[in-house]
């Protein structure tokens, strides 16, 4: 039997990162089981800002993230099934009261990252977006897009399942199975039946998003994570045709985007120690609506459909607040860092770059397992999300 086919990896976390890891590993001939304590994409993935970023938002403040986003934006357009990406384009606008020098930096940052930012006139903005403010001095169209986060994650999961991956929802990690300093499996609890059970594997990947620290702490490992929730306010009417962003340093309440018949406003930022049972603070909802009126002056005429909050799992940096932290990701090989073999954590990142995050993680794991197979996810078309349920 092929050595690669005998390797088994357990993945903790059924968000977009865990699903993308399962997709990557199955294409390399590795057997994969994903365990998730809820439904797939029921954590941060299902409540995130559902952008397929071009990187434009980070062109000045986080050039590394901008480079990653535009590369993955282009790949996703090639490998995602038809109809998965809503090609609305981004519309970045400089308000008349904002810093024109920052706009110059922004255009240059986009050019440096290879992001197309086609400048258009305020009059063209008015033609394209009748409800958007007229208090604009500069504007540009960028290759941003909108996705539906659950289905985006399910496309990775469906393709992985077609290729042999297993998914165990409502399976919560209780502890690790250890052989001296080597992780050899997981102790789990079925949250529906209460049954306790064990799974064994050649390696375990911790892809639990903002819960990676909680998972790793079960064996005394600390992950340098800053948990930063943000609020989205969902308006029950489609008010814009593009993903609208302000040309300024990323801040609270600086975007509005369409998703189907709705408009999503966001987002805010604060920090928490525990992201379970997260609630959107009333003042964050109020502030998001107030800031949304700057972009769409007639906003208050339309009903608020719902509100949600999701936690960004950011890599912490001493002395930096959550808005200053990079959206980059980091792969932690705990054999090198903590002396714990066969255990790897992926932290940070964004939905747009989930495939790249998975590639780097799987490169590390496959090297440890002796699996000599390249990543194929950048060129392999994926199947419909529906096939996760119908095979």
C-alpha cells in the first residue's frame, strides 16, 4: 500500500480553515477526519465579513496581507464553482473631510501589491451608487467581491468529502491522547448523545480559530492570540451595488456591502478573554448605524434585519491594539516550539486566504509525516457545496 494513503490526520475545527485543510490533505493522499463541536462554519466563519478581499483595504497598513489577499482572490475565482462569488467589485471612496495624502499612499500601495484600482469620478460614483454619499473627492473600483461564508466553507468541505475526508460535527475535544511527548489522538464528546469516544491519528492540526488557545491549553501550550470581536448590522434591503470601503486606515464602521437582498454594515472592534456566548454591545450597534449613515445618508429609512458578532483570531503583538494587528497567519509547529510532537496549530488569517493558510499548514504536517506530495489546491476546481450533503 502507498505510504501516503496510510497517514491519518485529525483536524480540530470545522470553519473555513479546517475545511480547506481537509481539502488540501485529501488531494495529497492523506486520510482526514475533521472534528467540530457545532455545525460546520458555526463559529467565526459563519459570522465574518463575507468579503473575497482584493487586499485594497490593507494596501497601506498591512502590505503583506494585501499581497496575500490579491493572490488568493485570483485563485478563488478560478477554482470556486460557478455562482459562488458575487462579482460586485469594490468601490473605495475618499470623503471630502478625509486625508488626501492617505489616498495617494493608498493608490500607490495598491499598485505595489498588483491590485487594480481604477480611479473614477464622483459623478460616476453617483451613477453607480445613487444612495451613497455625494461628499466624495476621489474614488476607485477594485476587484473585491462578496461570498456567502457558509457555502464558501462547504465548497472546501464538499470537495474534501468527495475525496474521502470524514466530518464529525457536534464532537467536542475533551483532551489529547499522548504517548510521552507525542500527540497520538483526541478524547472527544458527542454533544448530541453525551457519548465519550477516542480518535487516533498520526498528527493533529488545531484549526479552531479563536478557540486555538483554549484547545492548546489542554496540554499546557499558550498561543499568542488576541481575540477581537466585531459587530455587523444587517439591513433588510439591498442599498448598494458594490462593496463600499472608505479610503482611510481600517477603522470601525468603514464599510457597507451587498449580500443578496441585504446590506451588511461593519464593523467594530474590542477584545475578549472568552468568545463563547458572544453578544453584540448596544453601543457598537448604535455606532455602526451612525457610521453607516456617513456612507449611506438615507440608511435609517430601512429596517434592521439582524445583528451578529464574530471574533477575529489575530496573532498578538506586544503594545499593539486590535486595529493595529496584522491579518497575517502563523503556523506553530509545537515540536519545534514546545517539544510536543505531531501537533500543529494554525492561527490568525482571514477567510479570503483560507486556501493559502491550509497550504502552509499542510506543508508542515506532510513534511513531518514523510508525505512527499505537493499542494494542488491552487489549480484543482472544487465541487458544489451541495455535494457535502448529497455526495
